[in-house]
């Protein structure tokens, strides 16, 4: 009769298992059948392991006061249940001595709640059996039965029967988990697809992803500028993470890492690259609680969202690029003197007005010996950084991208002095070089032309900008920016043949240069200082940190070497010109 009762109980449990995907109903039925078929089963507890908490949590419970049992969370090795979970083998505790010993390592708080749940009648179970819920992924939890009768002690037959019910519980949990995963996977694809086609921007996608994975989401572009967030709280936490873990963000952008996990004081942060064509164009920060771990479906949602973010970011960049291309076309028209062909909207875009002042800028790229693919990649990065930084300028700008060269028209609406504008632009491009050097090695040189009001005078400023860029590229390659005012007299020499200039210097200063080299003297430098001090020997001596007689001697020696009776008039002008040219062609 007992065997028949057990068989019917197992059949009933199996029927429920195959009739519904409601795991709660299945587990309730299983526990009812356990109590019904196993003699002495006064209390049943189903523990499920929570990987996030790293604790065994009570899922179902009968025979105890629920008010206290719901507070019990066991460590993986705590009590009889913990021992069963760790060994993944069914355990039988036949006598009260066994159960007492098995519960020795129960935490005090759990002990207190357990005894309150038992009531005044019991202290420890007289007999206990535990069976692990095993699956392909490991142990899902433990099914535990307690007896409080001294007349009924569990045996190995009871234990084998409990193992059968535990197997059925495992199947029910696995089926429910699989169904839930399938449903969640469908929801992830559906919700993200809706967010993508809604064209409501990055904020909509970040909010959708946040709801799907139950975590904050924050986006940054490749330059660590904040782009979008799922909430104001996410934005704040994300910005704090960007400051604290700037090095990790750089690792992601530079492609040195596919994912970074770090702990903040308030929680955890995962960093993922947003990539296109294997190049990171942004970073996604996923922010959760302490020790928070992502599951497979979280990763799926993040991967799908990352692709959408990449498309959105590229779309924004494309729109900005198209705008600059159009404005570049307008600048090309200006440089070709097609002023009359401008429509009123185009004049508005350009900012044509007699009240505005203008200034031309020329940028020359110098990494032309790099392999084409590498040069192209670096130039694209420079392009994005240039346009990003230009948006921060207080002036309207038109940019014409001419492959290895950029022409820029700066339209100045305020009345700032020309020197201050030149200084501001010089600082701007120096900062740009610094920002770029932190990302990649890329050399460029910038020339700043003169300021003008009438657009018909654009040629002079444009020509000056090109000359300055050419000069700094050829003669001061370590510098970044040169303005037409700094170029000064050298503007007259840029287009001259270098050999011709060198011959001119040799004719006038050659003997002095040779004498300095042979005798380790400083006659050329003394002459330069003397001319700069307007031929005042006292000032020359002070500036050279030597005695006045030394200057008199050197000047006499210079006249002897150059075979000149006096240093004055045309001779002085030609010598000073030769010294300027010497600096220009870097003859030493």
C-alpha cells in the first residue's frame, strides 16, 4: 500500500509538471506530495541559490511560521542544507545528535529566526533529509525535510524518494527558466527594435535598455563627452565613473579591452565599447549595485543596444559632417570670388555682413608617409576631434576639407582686438594638438592669416594663412601655430629659392660664420645683438653680459673680417637682413 501511495504521488507530480509552465504551482504540488507520501515529513523547505546574493534563499516552505522563515538566508556551506549544496549529494541526518551537529555553524540571526519559526515545542529536528536540485549548470538549490517525532526517523528509502521529487523540482525550475529566458529574449529584441525605429534618439534607447536589464545606463563619445543617460541619477553616477576610471575608459576607446568591470562606492560599473568598423566611437557604462553580475540575457541586450548606439552616433556624426561639407562648399565659393551667386539663406549661413570681421586659417597635415589605411584612420579621428572642438568656439566657422589640408574661415561677431583673437586661436589649436596626442600620433601645422572686413579682401588673409602654415611646417616643425604677424619679414622670403637665400647669407655673413666655427667665438650673435640694440654698445654689452671693451673689440674684429670701414647705412641693412635670413633657413 505504501509503495502504491508513493507511485501515485510521483504520477500526480509528473502530471502537474507536464501540464503547466507555472513553476510556483508545480513546486507547491511537489511539496504537498512530499508531505503526503513521506511519513514524518512535518516540515518542508525548498532553498534556491541566488548567485547575486551568493546565498541560499527560501523559495517554498511548509510547517514553519512564515513570518520568521522569510528572513533566513544561508551561506553556501551553512547548516545541513549548505552541506548538501556544497557536496551536491543527498544527505540523511538520522538522529537529533546528527541534526544538532549539522546546525552548529548556523549564523546567530538565522538560528534565532529558525527557533522562532519552530515555536516553543521544538528546538532541533529529530531527523532531517536533504536532496540537491541538480542541473547541467550545477546545483540550483536544496529540498529539505524535517521530522520532529521521536517515533519516526527518516531512512534511505525516504531519501531516495526525496531525490526523485528534487529531480522533478529541478526540471520544473529549468523549464520555467528556459521559458522565461525565451520570453525575455523576445522582449529584448522587440523593445530595442521599437526604440531603434522610433527615431527618438539616444535617450529613448538608453531608457529602454535600462528597463530591460534593470540597471542605469550612461553613454559617452570617444572623447569622453557625456552623450545620453537613462536618468539624471545615471548621468551623475556615469560622470563620476568617467572621472574616477578615466584610464579604463581609455583602454576601451583604444581597443585594449572589450569589457571592464569595476566597483564604485555606490555600486558597480561595467564599461563596453561602442564600435563601428572595429573602431571604438564611444563607451557605454552600465551601472548597478555592489557585486552585481550580468547574466547572458543582460549581455545580449547590451550587445544589441550597442549596435543601435553605434548607428545613432554615426548618424549624428554624419549629419554634422554633411553640415560642414555644405559650409565647406560655401567657403570654396568665397575663395573663388563667387560672392554674387549666394542666395539669402546661404548669406545667412556664411554670416556675410559689413559688421563682421573675418580671418582665414590654413591647416596642413604632415603624416603623409604613413600607409594609406593608417593615415586615413588617424585623419578621421582628427576630423572628428576638429569638428568637436570647433563647436566650442564662440565664433562661426566655415571648414573646407581638402584631403591633407583644411581651410577655415573664422567669422568674428564681437569687437575683440585682433591680437586677442589670434592668441585665442593659437591656444585653441595648441590644445587640439595636445588632445590629439593623447589618442594617436598625428602632426599638423596651422597658419593664421590677417583679419579683414570685406569678403573681397579674403585673398590676402588666405594667402597669409597658407604662407604661415608652409613656413612653420618647413622651418619650425616642433611648433603648432604661426600667425602672419609673428611671421613678419619672413613673409618676403617664403617663395624664394632656398639655395639663393643661402648664397645671399654666405656672401654677407660667410666669413663671420666660419670664424665663429674655427675659433669658437660669438661674433655673429654679437652683431645680431648690436643691431637689435640700435647700434648702442653700452646696451649691447649689458644684454650680452660682457664688458663694454669686449664689445668694442668684437665689433672691430667684425669690421676687419668683413672688410668694412664702418657699420652703417646700406651695409647695416644688408647685414641685418642676412641675419634674419639665417634664422629663416636655419644656418648655423
